[in-house]
C-alpha cells in the first residue's frame, strides 16, 4: 500500500511539473513570428531563451517522473492522473495573468477531479511486466499517428485558434503514443542492462515521438493563446494513452454494465473538465502579460516583429 501511495504521489508530482512547464513554455513560444510555424527553426530559436528552457526543464522532469509512474501502474490509471497538470497550470497562470479564478473554471476543475476519481476507482495497479505489448499489437499506434498527421495537416491550412487547436490535437496524440512507448521501453529493461536500449526498437521510437511531440506543441503554442491549444493537448494525450493501454498492453477493463457506466462517465467528465479548465481566460491573459515582462519587446532578436496580443474578440491590439 505504501508503494502504491508513492506511485500515485509521483504521478501527481509529474503533473505539477508538466503544468508549470506548459505555462513557462507558452510565455516564450507565443512570441515567435507566424512565419516559423512548423519550421525546425522554432526550436533552435527557443533554445536561446532562458524562460523557455526553464519550462522545458520542468517538462522533462515531469516526464521522467511520469515514466516512473508508467513503469509501476497501469497506463489507463496514470493517464487520468497526469491530466491534472491542467489544474496546476491554472494555479500558476491565474496570478501571473493578474486575473481571478472564475466559476466556469472552478466547476471544470471539480468535474476534472471527479473524472479522474471515477476512472481511478475502476482500475487496479498491475506491476510492469504482466502485460503483453508485443510489436504485433502496435498498429493501433499507427492509426493514432495517422489521425495526428491529418490534424496537423489541416492545422497548417488554418489560422489562429483553429491552427493551434488542430496542431494541439496532433501533439496530444503523439504524447499519448510516447507514454505507451515509455512503458514498452521500461518492460524491455526488466532485469536487463541499460545497454539493451541500443537494440530495442521502442527506445528509438520513444525518442522520435518525444521530439515530434515537443515540436508540435511549441508550434501549437506559437499559433494562438494557450487556451486554444491546451485543451486539445491535455485531452488527446490521455485518450491515446488509455486506448493503447487497453489495446497494446491489455490493461483490464471492467465489462459489467455498472462498471462500464462508471468508466464512460469518468472519461466524459475527464474530457469536459479538461476543456473547461484549459479554456480559462487566465491562459489567454498570459499573452498580454508576457509583453510586459523584463526583456520582452514587440520585436524578436532577429528583428522580426512578434505577433501582437489578441483579445477575446479575436482582433489584434492596435
């Protein structure tokens, strides 16, 4: 029981770090010129900005703790816990955007917590190594990746919030695949030397998925305020992770009518809560606030004009 409590606490701490990392990265990524959308240069540019690097450090620490949790709990249990990163992002974004908590986001937070509780109540901890996760079960990941590609394609043809949302969908789905690859890689390491990673396909796929997910996320952040992309990212990751947990790793699903109703209600509450919290005006307020931070101007370091703050009505600040 003590070990299980530690695993739960580790997953929640990972959610804290991921939420903080999202907000810090958003501060800088949204100042990138629109011409860099889906360009590799967006990452090389952001690497020179300390605030963004700090956000990435938080995110990496969160991912490492999440990997620990994924290695000790079912993927279908870890994913809902990680989705609470939105709550911690909101706690940070509200004071930084100089706004107050509002009723819709408070209700959304409660719904999100209820969804996590319902999904958690139907799951049981299964130690790593008892699932199958063979290569033959991974076409499901290819289907999810194809959906992500389609979303990003249409996002590239769109503008503003639609672009951010569609690209966020792609990023969230890739992060869900990354979570599944993390579990697969950890299973390959069971009672073996770390050198086995050099001969394990999932380790290489994990690195590729991680880089792709981060790249897509930064592009989604750069396209519009955080409230446009974060719901898609935060909802896409647990959905993809839960599906792969069931299809690839055989995570158990209760099939009695009562349990199915609880699981469906928990998943619905999770999605509704995620969207409600992520659409908080505090996240859109970060865009205006960042322009008043020390060292941030209306022109980036290459002399290109940064995007102007966008108000709720969608018009640019004059």
